[in-house]
């Protein structure tokens, strides 16, 4: 592993190293190949399994123009991630570095499970090598995850409530509208309450498990406080980035539905997407299978035609996998060279990295 000083300054106590073992190109290539094989198996099921003739017909006659629209929308979603990343972690970071770290995280999220947590972990490693204190990285990573995910819960609460009272359609049973809305509101309320609690302090003589629990609690509490602060400051990058990341990704699924010749109500796509995405938390490389089954199942439950849902979700997943992966590979190549050559002193400037 290559070790260099920041900016070529041999007196600096901070160092940058080549990427950690789990993010080395060969290991990432193996992960990517495994995810590709799983995705290929999913495609093979659709292509060869009996009883899916209508799905195959929809895919055979998919409109290329709508698929291109889907790719553009996914690119906008990824760009929104970049816009959000910079003000949350380090506003003094250059846009180039922010772009590369963000795309590396997005690419990592395409081939590891747990809803992008693996990408955030790699980004945290890079920031730490740039000089940002570990506790600050942990707090801001929690804040970033909360802000990115919080849009989903707010959307479920709003859209579910509007469906429940009949302001928007189509008509759905209350367990598909009011119940998700109430649960989402409950989660939001719990986060707000937790954000107001004092950070826990370890008791004298506490054991290892107790200390670890207290540290975890402090990180979560600090992240909640950080997220609340960012929302109160109404930073346009945070607000537009988090909204755009969610909105454009939803729009990709809307575009793939049109590509396969279907146009279910937008509310059906939104609710199916919001709840179905929970399958991405399953420990499956790239979420292949978990997200797909979750999306298809929820879309059908909310009223989308089954064959159209399967075809649209498959097209959506192909776009969602390949675009971040290819963009992330290019960003990783550029960022890795810069780390080895110590050419990115702006990852975390001392004046910013040392602050809260």
C-alpha cells in the first residue's frame, strides 16, 4: 500500500494512503462481476421462464427514446447526490473532488448491499485520510444518510395521506395509504425527538459493550443534531440535492414504464417505489433481487399491471446498476491516482476539517 504526505509536505502529520483492501480495484472488480452475474440471472429468468411472454413482448418493443430519458434522469439523480454531498461534508472542498468522491460512493452502492452504506464507508475512509476527524465524519455520515432517506419518509407521509383522503387517486384501501403515512410520520417524529436528547456519556468503569453502545448512541445523536442544523440553515445544496436525488430516481421508473408501453398513475409509481425500495436493505450484492421483488410486488399491489411492472423494473434496474457503476469506475481511477500522488489537499482543508 502506497503512503504519501499531503501536498508533498514531509512535515505534515497527516498522510494519504492508497485505497483500503476492500476497495482495491481487483476486489471491486470481483464484486462487480458477481453483481453482473446476479443481474444476468434475473434477466435470464425473464427471458426464458414460462408464463412471462407478455413481459418479453413489452421489453422487445421498448421505446429507445424513453430509455434514453431514463438514463438522463438517473444521471441527474447522481448529480443531485454530488450537490448534496459537498455542503454536508465539507463546503470548502473543490467541486472536482466532491464529484469524484460522490460518484465513487454511488458506484460502490451499485455492487454492495445495505442501501449505499458501503459507498458511504468508502467515502468516510477518503475523508479521514484527508484529515477530517473520525467523530466528525461519523456524525456527518449519519446526517447525510438521514437527509437522503428522510425525503422518502416525508413523501410517504404526504402521498399516503393524500391518497387516504381521496385528494389524489386512484382509490386504495387504508392499509395501503393511511397506514404507511402514519408509520412514516411516527418515524419522523421519533427522529425529531431523538435529535433533542442529550448525547449519552459513558459511566465510570463501564465494560466494552457498554462503551461501544454509548459511542454508537453519541454518533447517532450527533448525526441527528447535525441533520437538524443543516435543515434549519436551509442550504440550497442540501435541500435541492436531497430532493433531486429522490425525485429524479423516481422519474427513471416513470420513464421505463412509458418505455414498455404503460402509464400507471404517478401516485402508484411513487408509493410502489418508496415502499418497494426497502428491499435494498437486504444483504444481497447490489440489492439484486431484493429491490426488484420489492418494487414489482408493491407496484402490483398498488395497481400497476403485473407484466408492465416486471418489464419496467427490470429496465430501471439495468440503468440503476450500469450508470453509477461506470461513472464510479472513472471517478475511482482519477481519485486513486490523485491519492497516490498526493494531489488533493482540498479533500478536507485544515480550517474546515478541524471544525465542527
